[in-house]
C-alpha cells in the first residue's frame, strides 16, 4: 500500500506538470534559448525492497549513472542513461555457492519536465522505462539475469549560475522490476521475477542551449 501511494503521488506530479508544459515558459529568465542537449553524472544508492530474490540475495553497493538529455519543447525533453554498481551475494539458496560477487548494469530512457519556481530552484518529474543486467562471476563461471523496469522519479534542481548551464540535482526514483526469462519452480515465480527499488540520487549536469 505504501509503495502504491508513492507511485501514485510521483506519477500524478509528472502528469500535472506535463499537461502545463506546452503553455509554460521559465518566467524567471530572460533567455529565449531551449536546452537541447545536456550531459550529467550522478551517484546512486538503490536498494531493492520487499521480500523477493533481488532484495534478499544481494548486499547492494552505491554506484554511478551517466546521463544524456535532448530537449523537445521548452523544458520538456527525452533522456537516456547508463549505470553501474556491484553487490555481494549474501544468500546461496537459488544461485548456489559458485558465485562470489555480481555486477549490475542499468540502462534506459525517460521523459522529463523541468519547472523552475524561482531563479535558482526547481523540480523535475520523470517517467521512464529501463533494463537491468546482473552478471555473476565465480570460480571460472559466469551467469546473467535480465530484468526490465518501469519507474517514476522526482528531482530537485539548483542552478549554480544564472545562465542555467550548470545544475546540481538530487531526488528519488521508484522502480518496479519484472522478467519472464527466469525458469524456476512455480513456488518461486513471484519471488524471483518481481521486485521493487527506491533509488536516492545526487549529481551534476551541464546544459547546452541553441
């Protein structure tokens, strides 16, 4: 229930801001330019939640994400990202004892809308879709698992300069994971195929204008 409420609130925020995006401009700036391209890097801590395979079998470590964006109209745009992190395997019930550690690779894309309510501060709702690849390495063997996820996010943005070309940001991203690629006993299907994740993110982004 708690996770459903979080999802509803974040999704509602995104939809509301997106509806108004077509008619809104950044009223605190005299710039006519639109940010058409940006590059960013961020650190992320994203533990898995609930009673499931991803949350109980891995001791997840913080990682990083590289992100690029393309402006579509005003402060609405499209983004893509690549992420990397690692985890120690803490349960061997399903994976066995041959694997010692795992590497997590995230990728995906999202829609966003930047709304600045003052010259320096603003919020940014996001809606996206992603992919997760988990590679397990052990005693000469390797094994991969692949998941997909849908997510909603909300960032807070801070303009380092009035030109709005350098932005510090931080926020939350809630993700729901699923896969049909794992073949296992029916008693373990929901346990292994579904999960959820709450990511805490902090980073910096450079924006380029036309």
